[in-house]
């Protein structure tokens, strides 16, 4: 519209329910008027004039109807996809998991689409990548760590998922396996043969809460397992049994440490500065934890945060107080007001069983539990 040599004088709306969402027209109307561009809509049979109260009210009403239609459509689509995945085991699109390939599954169940030649597809075992997935699960069941599995895959030059299917992964480097890739493979329930949908969701967050006219942005987040849509029966060949898959989710590989060195809080601490998991270290004949914020000793030090370091014996005496705050009745923590406080072993066991981590803030010298409740913070300075 700002181009003085534009090739149009007006905007003609064919379907007003799809043109403006919510109060969008009210926001855009000053721009239309400033650049002298008329907006024609079918309901008026001509141009809309914001100076006329009736026209403005009509556009507000159409925006509300459009917003309602979008919400209704979203609910209908999500409900239909949930039923298709849960009751029919239907493959609902997207990249197939590593170890599977797409094969033809017959004509589309919708007769109108089937007459147009559309067909549905399903997952089948990839003869080259499928055995690799089985091997990864077998190694994990044998007690090996994800890092060790990753090193073995790279040492034997096994192509990583993005390298094995470059057409669907042009945005990835495809160089080598990473621990994160192995973790995602081990956590994918579709390897049990059941179709799973809605593992991720799209949240619509305001771009700027102080200026709602900027609308929202889409943010992808992981859903909890209770929100997944899982098929009631197997929809494709399984690469791992359900019993083995469940067992893998509860395996913790033994940590290889020097004799006499034990790290009770290994894997439980995160750095408040960078969000990374803190690594165990032995200093001055006692265990501790540090975070170099993704850097190594060979990385230049300028313009990077100072290493975070905390001793284990500075944290252990405060775990009982934190456990009492986190729960009122658990097997490992007692309710406030009782005579006996939970032991260190009980507190650590409770944290691991509940999949909780502690975030260490080196500036405030505090530990923060990753819960939705406020006040789960203890001072350890």
C-alpha cells in the first residue's frame, strides 16, 4: 500500500469471515485510510467506511465470527485426528521415525478423496535403519550409557538419521550421531508398533504483552504422556517390545568414576546462568559440581561467564528442608511438624523418582527446584 506506483486502488474481500480476525480491521483501518485504499466486502456491496458507525460495527462482528470459526475448526481437526490415531492407528503425516519408511496402505478411506487418486500410507521397517534401532535399545537394556552408544555408532560410521534421509532433513548437517539423537530414539513410543500423535503442541503467545496489536507467535512445546493420542492396537511392525521400551525409560547407566569417588547429586544439578546440566568434579579431596557454560579449557575466556562451582557438602545439609517444602506426605520426606527429618538418601531418591532437578544460582547462592509451585528455593551460601 505504501508504494506510490502500486497497481491497485482497492482490496476486494471475497469471504469476509476469512479476511480479518478479531479486531484486525480496527488496527488496519487507519492504514487503509492513510494510503487511500478502499476495502470492499460482500455484505456491504461496496467499500467499508470506518467513519460510519454501522460499517465499523459490522467489521467488528465479522472479526468475532472469524475468530470463532478458527477456534471451532481447530477443535474439530484436533478431535478428528485424535480419533484417527487412537481408534484407527492412522499415520497422520510428518517425517517417519528413524528405522521406518513409508509404504502404500491402499486408497484413502474418504471416498471423495479416493476418487481423486489419493492414497494413505503407513510405517514399515526400513531394512537398513531398523536393525540399528533394535541395536540401540539392546545396548541400553545392557546398561550402557547414551554417550557410549553414541560413540559406538560414530566409531563404526553408522549414518545418523539426518544423513540416512537427506531429502526430509535438508536443514540438518548429517555429520554424526549426538547424545540428544540417541535420547530421542530411546524415548519414541512409536517403536513399539503403536501410532502416537500429539506429542507436541503449538502455543500461541503474545509477541509483546504491552502491545497486543502485534498478535501472537507460534511456540512448539512437548506434551506430557497423558496428553498423547496412542493407538489401542499395533498399527505398524514393532522394533521393540512394549516391556523393553518401558524398561529402557527407567534405566540409569552406571557412572564410571575413580575408586572412592562418589557423586550423590550427579545429574540432578543445573546451572541457572546457561541452563546446562552441571558436571561432576573432584577438587580438594571432596566431590563438587561445576559448569563451564559450554566452553572448554581451550576456549578463550574473554566475554564469557565465570565458571559456576558448588561443593556437594554445601548442598546435602539443606536437602531435608527442600524435600519438606516439595511434599507433605511421601515415602522419603516427612510432613512439616513431625519430629524426624528425611535422610539425605531419602531426599535424593525422592528427587530422582519424581524426575526433579535443582537449579543452582551462583550469584544468589541458592538452589531452585523445577516445580510449578513458588517458593521452592533454599539458600546454601
